[in-house]
C-alpha cells in the first residue's frame, strides 16, 4: 500500500497536468480544424464563381 501511495505522489501531478494539457490542445485543434474547413469551402466557392 505504501508503494502505491508513493507512486501516486510521484506521478499523480504530472499525469493530471498531462491530461489537462491534452484536453486543452484537443479543443484548440478542433477550432483549427473548423477554421481550415471554412477556409477550404470559401476557396471552393470562389473557384466556382470564376
């Protein structure tokens, strides 16, 4: 039991920070994907007009 507490104490904080950062980056990547898709559709519409 003491070993588990030691492991959680040593690795718990980095694991929590990693998950937090991954979740934040995931949201930003989703926003970037949406922006890229909007740009692509705008370019396609402009191509079709010409």
